[in-house]
C-alpha cells in the first residue's frame, strides 16, 4: 500500500475546530487507500508563548532547556489530533519525535536529522493505524530532546517521507502553493504549478517562507515529490519535484524577499590569510548561518568584510564578531538590521546572460540603492534598505513579466 | 555526598516569580552540600487547561493520548526551572520522566512505577549538576509516555529518593505540614511534628490531600524519610518516618475528610459464591479503586453490596456495575455522589478499645447519620451526607481533644 505523508502547520491546527477539520482530511486520505503518516506543528502561537515564558525567566536560556520547553508544543498537537481522529472512528497513534525515530545531532534549537528509525512507525502502520508524528523535534543518540529550528516540521515530514519511501509528501499551509512573489506584496503574482528542487531551495532560502530550505534539500536528495497546498481548500497547489517540464522556458520563476535579515561588517581588518576563516568559523561554532559574504580589499592592506545573517542571530553574531574583530586588530564592526534581501530565482538563469543586469536596471529605475549583491547559478540576491523591499519586489516581478500568464518576456530575454 | 530530593507542587511553580523562588531554594540546598534532585509538577492550572482542551475535541479521549497531552505540563516546568537555576549560575539539567528512568506499566493515566533506572540521574549528579526530573510521568518499556495519576509527582519524588538512597525527600506544598484536621475546616487544628508511614498512609488515602498515598507506600517500603513543608517559609513541617516516638501516647493523630467520593450500591443480587469477585474484578480491570466495601445478606437469599469510589470514577464505575448487575440478575443499581468520608487515624487505636465508639457518639450527638462504616487497625471511616462532612470533622476533632496541645484526652481513653 502506498504511503502518504501529510504535514500540517501551526495555523492549520490553531484551535479545536481546525484540528477536527485536519482529522477529517487525514481520514479522507486513509479512505482513498493510503497508509497515512501525519506530521504536525505546535498549535497556532504556542511556540511564541513558550518563548515569552522563557524570557520572563532568563534572557539567555540554555538551548538544551529551550528545546525541552518548545518540544511540548508539538506534543500537545499530536495528542489532540490523535483524539480527533479517534473520535472519527479510526485507529490512530501519536508519536513524539523520539518515538517516531527522528535521530538528530546535539545542536540544540537547530539540530540536524542524522537518521530516521522507521521501525515503530512501520509497525503501527502495519497494524492499520494512522500515525501522527510530532514535527520540529527529534532526539540525540544520548536521548536528549532537540528541535530542528524554524520551519523544522517540514523537514520532519520530508525526512519521514524519504525514509518510508512515501509516494508523496503533502505540505498543508495557509497559502495555495508557491507563487511568483508574495501575493500580499504583488497582487498579480501567479501560482506556480511546478517548480524544481533547486528553484524551490533558492526560493525557500531567500524567504519565500512556504517551505523550510532543509526540507527541500532533503526532498532533493531522496527525490521525494512535495505537494505544497492549502489546508483550507481542495485545489491542487504546487508540485516540487526533480525537474520541472518547463525549466528551459521560464527563466525566472519567482521573486523572493526576506526581511528577517541583518547586515554585519568588519571594517579595516589587516589583510592576511586566514582572516575569513577565523571570522566564519567562530560564527559556525555557534551554528549561525551566514549568507551573502562580500569582501573588498583596499589599497592600504586592509580589507572590509560584509555579510548577512538572520535578524534573530544578530545579537549573538555581533558579540562574536566584536570579539574576533578585536583579536584581528580590525578598526570596527558595523551592524544594520534595517535591510532586506530581494532575490530572483530560476534554473534557466545559468544559460541566459543578462538576467542579473535586468534586475539591477529595474531597481535603479525605481531609485532603489543596492547595498550587497550575491549570485549563484540559479539566483541573484540584492540587499536593499528595509523600507525599499516591497517596492523592489514589485518592480522586479514586473520587469520579468511574472504576472503575465503567457510569459511573453521569456522570448525577449 | 548525601542526596536530597525536593519536590515542588504546581502552586509552588505557578508563575515565573515563584519558579525563581523555587530555584533559589534549590540552590540553597546545593550550597548546604547536598547533591540535589528536584521533582516538579505542572505549572498551576496547566493540567486542568489541557484536560479542557482535550474535552473540546473528544468526550472520551484515548488514555494513551491523554498521557501524551498531560505529560507536556511537567516538561514545561522542568525546562523553566532549569533556566531559572542556570540564571543563578549553577550547573543544571532537566530530565523528562523517561530520561529520568521512571519506568512504569502501561496503565495509562494511572500507571504504576515498575522500576527507576538511575544511571542518567547519577551521571549528571556526578558531573556536579542539579538534576530536575518531571514529576507525574514515566515511560513504559515500549517507550510510551504514561502518567501516574492524581498527585503522581509525590510518587516520582519518593521513588527517586528510594532508588538514589537519598537522605530525605522534601515535599514542598502550600501548607505547613500535616495537621490533625484540615485547618480550613477546623481552625484549632494543630500541625503534627511527626507521623508514621502507616498513619500518613491512612491520612493520605482518606483525603488529607497533602501526600499521595502511593508515595507514602513507596516511602514506607523503602524507609524514605519524608519532610512535608511549605514552599513559602523556612519552618519545619511534618516528618513522616518509620515509627514516630509518641506513637503509644497519641491514640488519634488526625481527622481526615474526603469529599471526592461517591457511593455505589448493587441491590438484591442473588447470593451465591463469586458475586463479589465478579463485581470487583470488572472494576479492577478498568483500574478503578474501590474503598469501603460493605455487604449485607438478607433473609431471602439475596445480598446488597455497597462500596465507595472516587467521584471522578463514578460515571465509568456506574457503567461497569450496571452491566455486571444485569449479568448477575440484580434488582438495581444505586449511585450517590452526595456523600463524604470522614475518618480518624492513629496507630495507637489497635490497643485502645472504644475509639470507634467515641467517634460514633460524637457524630450521633451532632445528629449526623452514618451511611457506611469501615475500619482498619489504625483508622475508622464513616460515609456521611456531603453537607454534614465539615461539621462531622469538627465534632470528631473536638471529641478527641486534638486541638489541645497537652492532649489531655489521651489519658482519658
């Protein structure tokens, strides 16, 4: 029997009524003949409430204890969803991340999945049960509870789908699918029927917010087809899979933006080998992800190093970088959280010169200053002032004709 | 180094301020030179809120899922308390029941502890850490989360104290210790400095509410001295230990009452062997505790069977008993939750005739009707109408002179 993994986010299970609706949806999949594994996030704002509770006790709580605290959120969800499914007369069992075999490393608050032990899940499926697994959480080989960081439930779902060789992983969310841009920012944005893992990865990393990047990486690695769709209707959403059919035709598939970003700079570092390594290994040691690194060497044998981090990580990053700057004899450290990242993504970009230039032109025409540029084979990202971000998305979306269903601009490029 | 186990109830950790106060108290014990193991309950009303959430989903949620849900309450407490202790600069780690090695049977919502695996706790203590273990919860050998039922955190604390060979188990609560009666009912009630396990067990079973009966059983079995004391002051509370010094002197140590009780009767059961076994094994199969069984056989070869159960168990008990009554050909089933149990407890009772009679006289003088009587070597319990309960406690307390510090009545008996 084919296995289907369904993942429901926090807004889909925000209250008892919605939990009952999710239960209905899960039972329908079971009735269509699937063995169903469900992954759920914490109810609505539970995680934020728990974080607030922790802040009232400690400004810098130990991360292991944060995981102990936050993992209760999903445990509540799985129990309630199991009750709702039981109420509909179906055999069901809820499992914590640990019980569901989600084994992670010990990087608390942003652990990485090392392994998925599927014995328990497979045993329960074989007994005819719907199996609910807590998203966002896992356990170290030493039995400490971990969490996977922001959006970690997606990763749980895809990792389970991969390990169970599921036919598909459905990600239910409060939007209809993946759009060419955030529809709240660009009302004419269109839903994409199909997107490749590579494109989705860039979209996700760049703040499209629909899917967690690590989840897409996992899906790509194990070839798990993901169906991103709404929990509030039955329409098809966006399929994320190995190669989309239209890849060569559609050069830019979307414009992403991310306001949860901050800029850090170390100025006038004496320019000698090992400087970059020293800075970024210090950040890596604290598991702070760095993005968009730009280095400019000046004539007087010093160098400026600019990079972006998640805004959440800024206080910690600042502390680390200030210590390293002192040690390296740098003149100073600047931080700025009044920035946002706007990016275009498309697998066709690599074979089409002039795509980046078109983006820069569109921004220049709108009088938007670019602070940092970073490119890959399938994306171009620009750091701009936070207040310019939404305007930037709109003008770039228009410049690539993403609101036109016939995509007339494709030929023009 | 001596090990001290400290247990804090829900009201002691009801909010961040109180959690900080508990942290302070724990650190003081550590500074006095103890290895400290702390057991905590869920914050304030958390458990009730979670039960309410479950009720919005299902009238009869599966018990396994209730345990999955309810166990999150203590997990929140242990994480927050660990943060508060860390904030005071002390090494600390929180452990769930499972991590703390609390292995139970699979009787969900009222599991029994089978074993305590102390390896992890001892390892963390050896590393100099304060160890916090979630009360009320455990794990089956098959890794399912269980809860120990009402007041289960006391049992966790005593079981850990026994397994770790702790010097003492401190139970912090919102009262100063064990009283000769509930001080809210009898203002002249006195705090007992010392009480034996047997007496405490009867007091606890009879609804004195300060300590969970199973915790006292455990303590008695493994000779763990318990110190019941207030988390709001530093005064000595009541020591519960093997034999109190004054045992022979003080015949009755206290008057307990329990309003969480209901009466069930099966009327006119054909009187043949095996009737009682059939009724009470059906109840036991659902883990319903039965108390105060009274059987009266009538001339016409039928028998009436009366017993009391916890009021929480009444709906389930009624269902079971009605089915059994039908099967046995009984005339009818009566249930009544308008009852309360009032009891006197004292280890000296066995060697002092006339104690029960003095209680009955006191009740009769106050015009209180006794519905059911049950006695043991160290207690006498009477079921009375719920509205008579508090008056009954007062008149019995007075009849045994428990408010008099010199206990003049002892000699008189």
